[in-house]
C-alpha cells in the first residue's frame, strides 16, 4: 500500500513571468528558488516551508473555476487588509467553524485561498452529519 504523508507541491499556469514573480515574490512574499537545471521550459519555483509552489509558463491561462490552493497565514485579518490596500480583490466565502478565510486571484486568474485556523478542525464537532455520496 502507498503511504502519502503530505502535499509536496502545487503547480499552476501563468502567462507572464515577471508579472507573476511580482505577485508571488513581491506581493505575497514567497521565496523564489531555482528550478531544476534539467528543465528546458520556463517555470518559477517558490518555497513554502517544506512544500513548494511551481508556476508553469503557458501561452494561455486556465479558465476560472473553483479549483484553488490555500495559503495558511498567521493573521488573516492583516492579510485581508494588506490585499485590499494593494488593490487585490478579496472574495469572502462560506464560513468554516474555527477559521477565517477569503479568496484572491493571481494575475492569471488562479484562485488562492488565504486561511487562518483559529482552532484545529474537528470533524466530530464541525463536520457534516455524513459524507457526500
């Protein structure tokens, strides 16, 4: 049996390298790292603790959809204020007990959830009565 321990990385499509670098490195404050020297295609890699975010350059962006990745923050209220002050649209969303969260979109329309867990998620207390079928 396979034993999966965590998400290793998330990849999203971008169309403009410098615009995306400004958004992820300069606005979000992520640390850019070198992509593997064996890659012959354009990609930006960013470190996220023990995980990574990979931005892959393509001629067209993905279409907008509910797909997303989530970035955990220490202070979601400060993050919300910062995004609004930087002119990034903040989209409020469905409440999850024990956390505060919102969505933003990068310049190519990739959806990003910004989340702060105020207490650990407890499915016994906050979860649905049964699993979806």
